[in-house]
């Protein structure tokens, strides 16, 4: 099973880090290798009683009829704190506790991972510092306040573009100097080995549950899995448990921003090239001299110029297809799900819903029976209401 011992998925992944971080990564890798039954039972207990797992696999009948497909939604929006991020945050905080750490640091873009981290730190009485770009602090005032209520300290980052990428840089810098007592709780399946593996494993609860649920309901495997891809954690969490089921096709939906020919997007796998960012080899958005490009998406959670190395590998071996959906279509997806099912999605999974609306033909075959599609509904839309309101220019 991938990755290999050095953390490679094919030619992607690895650890491109200075010596000082190496020791911390090895300590984390060793602690993770020792994860045992007791640890897994403890985590499952929190998943069940604290997060509210298993999340439902909901048959979206009205949406299905409208699009001529058979669509099931994996309801990660119903997780405590409103998105899948808590699955990984809980797993890693338990690991940190096992390693004897007393302080957690994290990065956050939109604030969802910051909130999930602040939540588990309150639960386990850990000191919590969250790095957040100055721009994002301005854009996401509500989540900043939530983190503070939960007892976390939010540290503004003024370097670079003052967004997620810069917050990750600062978190790594902090980790190097304070590694003895500090765990860096990285929020997606990116960064140097062992992070992409650890985050995938904790998020795989999504796909494991979905597989069991669809077999109970339909008596067979789905035809397609569709999920949005920022760093790639909710999608890999859904895909990975189906990796060996070759009949199940994977579709990852990236942020097309203002259009993939506009240079204002975050479609890393669709438009990027192989390169190194934050200690891992994967696809990145870079210019001709290798500088990381600025990205744009209406949804802050997808606004990242890199992507997890396992996705780069899936792309290379054609295990998954990656597509881009632009801001405008994502907003339509947001409205469509709200109006047909009474579920207001986060703008990130609204990209996946919009894909179903715009490319239903690609998801059909000639036989009469409808294709079965599972979409990961990675989070709920409360945090995005103001953004959508502005985009639609609605006045109240
Ligand atoms: C953070 C976030 C994402 C994007 O992150 P991935 O690691 O790609 O899953 C998607 N959806 C929601 C709701 C998020 O909060």
C-alpha cells in the first residue's frame, strides 16, 4: 500500500525539508507507526459521540430526478463544527497527546481547520496557536471569533500574499523552534511525509462508511465518486477505500475561479505542473521561473496553489479525473442544492454539485439504469452566506 517507506506515491510526495524539520517528522512517523487498537477504539469513540459519526449517506431524490442521475450525498456537513476537518483534527490531537505534546499549532485559510483545531484543543486542554494570513483574518471575522471563544490564540501572518500558503510557512517555522512540546496539526493531505498519509488515513472514515452504506442501500458499488479538491483531504478520504475497486470512477473538482485561462483560479491538477511546495513533490501552480502563483477562488477552502501528492499520483496513473468548475457555476451549484434538497452547502462542495449540473452526460451510459454517484458534501454553507449574498447582489 502507498506511500512507500520514504513517503512516495509513485514519483510524488517525499520530504523536501531542512534537517531541523526532519527530526520532528521522524518522531511523528514513529508515533504513528505505534498506533494500536486502543488508539483506534478511542478515536472511534470520539467519532461516534463527539463528531456524530457515521454521517448519513442521503439519497438526494429531487436533485437526482432533475439531473437524470442517482445521487447520494455523504453528509460531512453534519459533522460537529460543520465540515470534515474535525476527523483529521481529532486523530492528530490524540496522536499529539500520545507523543506527550502540550501545545498545538495549526494554519488556517478560511478558518474551518482553525476552528476544528481550536475545538479539539479545548476538548483535550491543549495550548493552541493558529497562524492565519492577515487578508484571511479580515475576510473571515466570524471564524476568528469562534477560535478565540474556544480559547485559541490567532496569530496574524503579514508575509507574502498574507493567505494560507504564508500561514503554512509560518507554522513550519514555529514548529522547528518549539518541536519538543509542540505538534503541528496540518489541515490537509499536503506537506512532507508522513502528513499526506496520516491525514488520508484519518479522513478515510468518509469512504469506509460510504462503502458500507451504499452496499446496504443499493447492494452494489457506486459508479462514480465526486468530491471537491483543495489540498485534497475530503476527496482522498472518500476515494481511498475504493482504490482497488476499478469499476468505481473518481472525479476531483478543482476551483476554476474566474476561468482556467484567466490565471485567476486554483485548478492545480488541471493547469499546474510538477514542482515542490511545502516540503512535498506534487503539482503546483508556478510561473516560468518557478515562483508560486497567486490563486483565486470564491471559496477560500479551495484557494491553495498546491495539492496532495497522492492526487498527483492518481492523475498520473489515470486512476482519477480532475476537472475545474468556475466561481459562477459554483454559485449555481450552491443555489441548486439549497432549492432542491433544502441543504445549503459550503462553497467548496458546491463546485462538485455544479459539476453534476454541467456535465451530467459524462456521468451517464447508454443503459437504462441510472448511474450511482456519491458526492462528498464536505461542509455546510453558513460560513459562506455573506459571500454568496454579495455575488448574487441580493439586498435584504
Ligand atoms: C477545507 C475545506 C475543503 C478543502 O480541503 P480539502 O483538504 O481539499 O478537503 C473542502 N470543503 C470544506 C467544507 C472545507 O472546509
